[in-house]
C-alpha cells in the first residue's frame, strides 16, 4: 500500500520534472523565428568580403531533402528543416567564429537552440511510410559535412567562416521560401 | 514456463522503475542532510511581465544567531550550457531578499536562458554555499503580457465611440509590438449598469484605433481592453473600465429652442443698434444744425460789419470791377469852382481815351479776329455803339473822379483843422486822456 502510493508520487514527480519546457498548442517551427534567425545571422557582419571570393566554393544544395509532396503530408520535409537547425547548432558549437562578428551571433545561436528545444515534438510526428526519410537525412548530412570540411581545411579562418555563413544563409532562405509547413 | 502477458511484464517493469527512483530520491535527501550543506532555495519561479523579469524563491533553512544568509543569482544562455567553460553572468551577488530583478540583464526576448540561484551562509570563519537551483526561462513563451498602457475614449457623433489604445511598453518605454508583432487587443464594452445582467460585447482588433458603432445614443457605455497573443495563449489583465456618454442626433425641440433664442437675440441686438444710432444721430444733428436761431439784430450785425472784422466772404467781392488800365494821378487840390473842373477835363479824357483805346482795341481785335469781310452797315452800327459806350464811360469816370476829389478835399481839410487845433492846444491847457 505504502509502495503503491510512493510509486504514484514518483510518477507524478517525474511528469512534473519533464514539463520544464512550457506547453505550446501546436507543434512545429515558427516562420517568424526562422525569419529572425536569418536576419540575425545576416547582421553579424557586413557584406561578403571581396578578399574571400577566391575561397568561395559552390556546394550543391540538397534541395531533394526538402521536397514536399503534393499530398498533405509534409512531415518529412519538416523534419529535415528541424534537422537542419540541429546541424547548424552543432556547426557553431565550437567557439572559433570571427571575433569581428557582433553580439547578434549570440542571439542567433540562442534562438537556434531555443527552436530545437521547443520543437522536439516534430521528430515524433508520423510521416508516411512512402517517404524516404533516410535518403533525405543522408543528403542533408553530406551537405553539412562538406561545410564543416571548409572550416577544417582553412583552419576556421575568417574567410572560411564567411563562406560557411553564406551557405547557412542560403539554406535558411530556401527553407523560408519553399516550405508550407512553417507556422 | 508460464508465458507472461504483456500487461504483467509492463507492471513488472514499472515497479522496477519506481523502486529505482525511490532509491535515488532517498539517496539525494540523505546526502543533503548528512553533508550538512546549506539548504538550497526552493520554489524558484520567474515572474515576468513584458520585459521585466524577476526571479523569486523561498528559503526555509535555519538561521542561527551568528549566521548571515544571502543569495547569489546568475544567468547563462542555455546553448552555452554544454561547454566546459561557462561564463555565467551575475546579476545579484549576496543579496538578502529572496528575489532578483533580471531586467537590467537585457535578455534577448526570443532566446532561451538558464537562471540559477543559491544561498550563502556566512559565519565568522567561512561561507557555506548551497547547491545551485536552475530555472530555464524563455521570455517569448513564458513572459506574461501587460495590458495596454493607455486607453483613451471619445464620443464621435451619432452612436459612435472611438477607442484609442496605446501598446504595452518594455522597460525602455518601447512598444511591445517590437517583440510580439502578432499582438492584438480585445475590447469589451457594455451599457453602464448592465454588466452583471448580460455578457458584454466583444471586439478584437489589431489596430490601435477602434470605432464602436451602432451604439445607443445619449447613453453611458463602459469599455475595457486586454492585449492578447495567440500562439502562446498569452492574455493580459484588463484595463480598468472607462465610461463615456455617446452623442447622438440633436432633438428637434433643442433645435427649435436654439433657433428662437438666436432669433430673439438678433432682433434685440438690431433694435438696440437702431435705437442707439438714432439717438446719436439726433445728438449730432442738434450740435451741427441747431434748431435755435440767433436774434435778428445780431445776424444783421454780423452781415453789416466793416472790413476790420476778418471774414471769409465779403459782399463787396461779389460784384467784380474789371478795369482795363488804371493810371494813378497826382493829388489835385479841390477848389469848389467850375472852371477848374474844365481844366481837369483833359485828364479824364486822357484816361478815357486810354480806356476807349483799350476798349476799341478790344473791339477791334475782336473784329479783326472775325475777319475782314464785314458789311459797312454793320460797321456804322458798331461805331455808333462805340460812341454811346464812350459817352457813358466818360460820365462814369467823371462821377468817380468827382467823388475821389471830394474825399481828398475833405481829408485835407480835416488835416488842416487838426493842425489848427494842435497849435491852439499848445497855447492852452491840454486835457490828455490816458
């Protein structure tokens, strides 16, 4: 009897602990937050430096990963957008960004992290079995690996980071323009 | 082998989990009591309104007499938590109250942060710290929305009320719409005194200026407003109700009364003006053109006075005397004898001739001007007229000359008499009147 009441108590305590993140009504990425992320990253520095033009390498963007089918189910593409945010977060995890970049970089990283925390529920959305989630994921991961390579090759120089910044900006722009699942 | 049903296996698993949690729970509570560490703050919450963030906690530890308990609060952007080196920013260091204002930290509204607080017990020898108690905080999703900062109402004519809403403001007095662009307002309005009887009418508006229309005229309405944000179901408190009376169409009797009053007012004003004008005009008339006349003898006196009184108009100037040529003759002593008058003849004649000459010349010149071809008969007539005119002129001249001579003689006689008188006075006693 005592054990049962204790068990219920702990279960309740467990749930209370999990609910540290506030409940929001709908599960999904907010368009205004993705838009704000774009604006923040755009404003960390000025225009693309002329001296870094030689370093610029065009990496093929995996637009196939973000394909939205004509059927209403867009969970696959939405998950890819969510994954993108996680990969951006990982990319900026080491503290090798140029010091010339201003305070908006912190706000950008904070916002990306917040979106990841808030929209975790996206990954548990069910998508159609026809959706080739793995292929999408692989294409996206390959893209971000190439971007990470730029940093390692050029030893996180300023030009490397500027190239990476432009790549991330174009990715975010693509998500904003092509998606219909953003809240 | 008894095959376990899914339900039974599930139950077994649950029991194992529960036991494990219970053990962990006991261990933790034991560690706190045994290690003798300071009790950490409890019930750590963030009270956030617009951009004012306050961390609030309780502390139920024992305070001994020689102990001093303070608290320290810090914050960090949550994405930095996984780093080895975490640069926490202190906001309140060794404060005695169980609250800390994080407003001045200027946390980014869209970001996610970790706020933490711990208790410090100061004794004479050392300072003991409690464990840190964390609190994740995201202003965008958690901070409460404040009500509109100002609501102004005005009655705008027939059954219309205009409500002007000012946005809730940040701690920097900037509009909250900067952080919450999708903020909108809910306006509740009802007729004064009917709030309890039926639910108030509701209008939702994104705009700051709302017009409530089709309201009853000339009645009191009350209004209150709250700000709302749908995505995170944020609703602010309502503003305190404000009441105002609606305007409406002016009643007909109002218009008629106003018309009559203005009509009578203008009428009275015009009458007064006319009366006043008449009065002053009469006064003016009596001053400039008086009805009273001067006595006759004074009037005559004014007319007949000699030239020593200065006058603008004198009767003498009315008749003009045109003289062609005037010769000044020397004084001639008048002797009342007819012989001398004959001697005096040639002079007037001379004068006459001159006059005649001038007269003739005038006539001749006129004749010449008209042309040479004048008939002899006309010439004779003209000559006859001239001769008659000459005679008249001569007579006139003679008469005037006689008058002047007489006057001159009289004056001379007076002078002689005066001289005679003076000589006599010299001899005798003179009565001098001073």
